[in-house]
C-alpha cells in the first residue's frame, strides 16, 4: 500500500471515529492512536491552547514536554503562523524543543476552529526528511474533522 492509500484509509477511519459531541480529548486520544497504527512514527500527539501556552494533550510515544509558550519551538511557531511546519532536520530549526533526543524530523499541523488555533498535531520521526507536502495535505484534512 502506498502512502496516499494509507492516508485515504486513515481519513475514512478518522471521519468515522470522530464524535463532535464529545470532549476534544476523547477524539484526540483515538486519533493519535489511529495515526500511529497507520504510520508508526516516534511520537504522535496533540498540544492544546490554554492562555499563552500549548499544554500536552493525548499522545502516543515517549514522555514529552508539558508546556510550550506561544511562538516557541516548532509547535509554538505553528500556533503563531497558523500554518503547518515541516522540519526536515530539527537540529537546524532555531529554537527547536528537543523532548526526545531520538527525533530528527517533525511535522506540526494547526487545528483551527472559528479561525483560531485551538491545538496542534505534532508528529516526530527518528529519520531525517520524513515529511512532505503529501503528509501536510492529508493531515490538515484529518484535523479539520475535529
Ligand atoms: N519538538 C517540539 C516539541 C514537542 S515534542 O516534539 C513532542 C517543538 O519544537 O515544538
């Protein structure tokens, strides 16, 4: 199965799984596991906006930083710019926050509701240059179901 086919499966499962009538935590918990089942990356999870910080939400993977300030790291930059960040080499990203020494590339997608970022989806890989425009396109679609 190629990447696009895997993403199409992921999207249809995601759409069926997400229940708009429950708290975001429940949907994010299932989505982080669902993404991991299709793409077993090093770390897959959400940070949610509370005031001036992103606070750790549901995730799959090693223990991570609990709080990230607006504009800081790849996650904070995603919140600030409201745009997906693809980082081929996290060691070259100014201000990258290294929660795990094993992460080498990363993609962070903003979750937007009523034109505001309410969370970000963060995926880390142990390989360099893992993520592309294909990941961006499908993952943006996935988080739009939240
Ligand atoms: N690397 C992220 C921090 C979150 S962890 O990767 C789970 C960043 O620079 O924002």
